[in-house]
C-alpha cells in the first residue's frame, strides 16, 4: 500500500505497513520525490520496511524535476539549509516514533543529494543505521552542510557508503579519504566502490547512468547492512 501523507507536518510519500518491524527513511535525489524514488521506497516496503520519503523541497512546492532539466534543480538545492534539513529529518523521525519505531529500528538511505543528507542524518540522534548512494560534498560542503570528511567524526550510527569510480563529481581519492576517517570510528562503517559505475548508477530511470550489476549488488548490500545493524522494534 502506498499513499501521500502530511503526518510529519509536510508532504511525505509513505509505503508499506505501519506494522512492519523496521522503518526506513528514503531520501530523494536532486529531482524530487519522483516516480523513481517512490518506486525505490516501494521496493523497500516489499522487502519488509515501512518506508517514508520526505519531500525535501517542500518549502518550494515539492516539485518533481525531469532528469534532463538539472538546471531547474540547482536553485532548489541552493535553498536548502542545515536548519531546514535538520527539522525535516527530526520531524520524520518523530513521525516514525509516533508509530512505535524506536531509533534502533529506523534506517535512512539516500541517493545523490539524499546520500549526503543521509550521512548527515547519521550524525543526529534518532536513526540506527545509514546508507549513502553516491552522496557528494566530501571535501566541500553542500546544502549548508559541512564537508562529509569534517562531519565523519560526529557519526553516531553505523554507515555504509556506495560509490562509482567513474563518478566525475566524487573523486575516488576523496572516497578513500572518507574511508580512512570513518574506519577510525568506534562503530561499524564500510565503503564499497564499483569500478565500472558512474554517478546515479542505481537509477534505472536514467539509462545513461544505470549500471545493473552495480545497482543489484548495492541494493543487496543495503538490505544486508540494515538487517545486521537495525533491530526489530
């Protein structure tokens, strides 16, 4: 079952059963909570999660941007702030708490822009594990956030990062620097690199970027990671 709701106080896409043992916050790409992100959330619901995809552009009307019109997404990303993202994440977590999901049973996964925000979410109280798909801003902060390399020491939840070596926006040297920093933390972290994958490799709605082998492996690893790191409520 899937529907659109405003339970956290702003628009979210929810799917799955509220009786599921675990919940997952699915964070959008720069193109909004579009058909692809809703499909991804549905897939996680089919895997047993109650999934919630918050519209991070809700202050701008929660638009969906076509993949070939990235220029339209740039001003929307420029309007994001740390305060706004923090409020949205906390409101989503509070919504899940109200349904009986504790922090140890809530995961967060994000793609592209949402991958960076998922990393930030793992520095907050309220989630039990986080997965980042090709989230940028490792050495230069985005959306008002500090660079991920600077945020890394403040991680409070286990984290998995999934990156493509052909991603021209995220140099592999930066990914390895992030591996070094996160490996020193007293919690479980891991980074997986796909040699033949580029940015957006998980997005089957973008044939030019999609890499089926990497996408399938990354999705499997994501499910395994949450299975290991999250607890049933």
